């Protein structure tokens, strides 16, 4: 019997290591090759010699609203945060080669952000074009697997704190030089701290300015000077109420304003999100205070109560025919009018400043008449219906240095029901 055949298999690797150490002086590390463990680089931190390379942070929302639960029917389309993040151009492997990569999931507090990938160094890829493509594809696959693990983590607490996650990212970046990038996949439905959206009206710029002021005063804005920030998937919750297009426009403006207030070099905020079918067996999650999207808002002045209905809730773009989703909203509006015991009711249509004044007036009048007819079907007598085009804006300005403010425009596209009561 030979020496090697007499050695038990469990001892064979140890013998091989010893032989490698004698021959090459390299120890068992010689067997820890990229081919054997292609994703091992994600678990290795920086060696301290790459202080000026790019730093990239990836944060994935694992809060209850961003995950399906028992109320989510199987097969429903829910956000795929991993695919959403990987679609960001700044997360292509060449963008973070020669620098460090960190990744974590977050929920309702800054304290629960735990770095699953902690400043992993990604060495520059060398070789011919084919080798580079294969190696980068391998790295992207490694990152994708790790991000899917993060997205599947159960939340540590029942809440969503996007500003807290950004503050944790700022801590992770530290004071090192080099390009700094933060990519966050989130529905943006924060319900903690200065940016709590549970009482938001989602239909004007005044409350956005107030939130920024409040966050600045309370010291909850991280200092992201010199950092490029990307927030993706805004408004795409996995459960709960679905925001209308104007409300999503408001929400993206909200986060753009907060991001700008951090001093970031650039802020790209988008509602774009990849989706996937919900799991057949929804995960159990912690309860979370729900952010709702009001379809009906009210203003009060003396004897008059004005019920404000967002245009997109009632109509398709540039149309005056009531949509299917409008019926529930009009049912609620009719009940509210009845409860007020009105003396008179008037319906007023408004548009934004796009298009001519004449076409805007014509469209807003047709919409007001459609609402008047729908209220009549519900037993509400409407004294008058008028169209005002864009001459009575609720939110101004609609443009900043030639750039449209979509939240302000959405706020101005509306139908108002003016209800006068007895004094």
C-alpha cells in the first residue's frame, strides 16, 4: 500500500497544505482561489492602501411596507428591490472597481443598519476584454446574491426611516477622499422623525418646505456634502394604499428637496422600480404605522368648506370622462356634502399652465360638469359648475428656472366642490 492511499481522505487536504507550504511557502491560502470562492471578496475589508478610491454604499428597504404580507394576494406585483438597485448605472462593476463597496438593509431606525458588506475592496479587473467582461459579470452576480439576502431579511422594527439610513451611510463613508455614491432602494414612505408622512396631504409644496425646515431645525439631516445620492423605487410599496400619479410626483419632489438640503453633490430621485410576483407564502412582518394617500382633502373658510379632488384620481390625462376609480371618491365626497347640510354647492374645475388658456378652460369646465352630473346621480344638487383653467393656481410656481415642478402642477390639476353652510 502506498503512502497516499494509506492516508484517510479527511487528512488529505492537510497533507496537501503542508506540501504546498514546503514547496512554495504559500500555506493553505493557495487553495482559497477566486475560482473556488468567487464571492469571497465581499467579505474582505480594505487593506488601508486605497484611501482615494471610490466609495459606494447600497441600502435596501426591508421595512414592513416594502414587503408583502398576508393581505398581499399571491401573484401580485411587488417591488423587486435587488433588480431595481442593479439597474442604476452607478452600480455597474466598473463604477466601483478600485474602491470599496458597502451594503446593508434598513427599516425604522438608524441603529438597526448592519453592514452585511463592510467596505469590501474591489480590485481593478485586468486582462483582455473577454476576461474583463466575465470577471465583472461574476462580481455583479455576487452582489446580486448578497442584495437578495438583504432584501429577504425580516425587519428589526416596525417602521421606515430613510433619513436614518442616509445618516448611517454617511457614518460608513467617513472622511476619506474619493468619489462617494449612495444608492437607496425604498418606497420612501417614512413614518418616523421629522419626515413622518402619516399626516401629509401630498398635494402642495408648502408642506415640503415645512418638512425640510423642520428636519434642519431638529438636526436630522445628514451632511452628504460631496456625495452623489440616488433614491429609486419611490412610491412603490408592497402593500397598503396605492398613490396616484400626482401623489408620486409630490413624493419624489419631497425626497428631492430633503436630499438637496443635505448638501449632496447630486440627487437623483425616481419612482422607477422593477417588480416581481409576490411570494406564494407571504412573509410575516412586524406591524407598521401606515402612510395613507388621501384622495379627498378639505379647506375651511368661514361658512364655506371646499372639498378638493385631485384631477388624476378622477380623470385620465386630458380627458373629461370620469374614470372607474373616481366612483369611490365621489361616493365619499357625496357623503361628506350630505353631512355638512349645505345651503348651496358649486363645482369648480382647474388645470395647470400647460396648453393654452382656452383649451385649459374648456377642459376644466367639462370636468366640472362631469362631477356635477355624478353628484346629481348621488342626490346632491349643484347650483353651478365653472372652469377656471390655470388662473387660480393653488401651488406656485410651476417652473423653477425653466424646469417644471411636477408636484405643483399636480396640485393645480383639481376639481373643487365649494359647500356653503348656514351661519
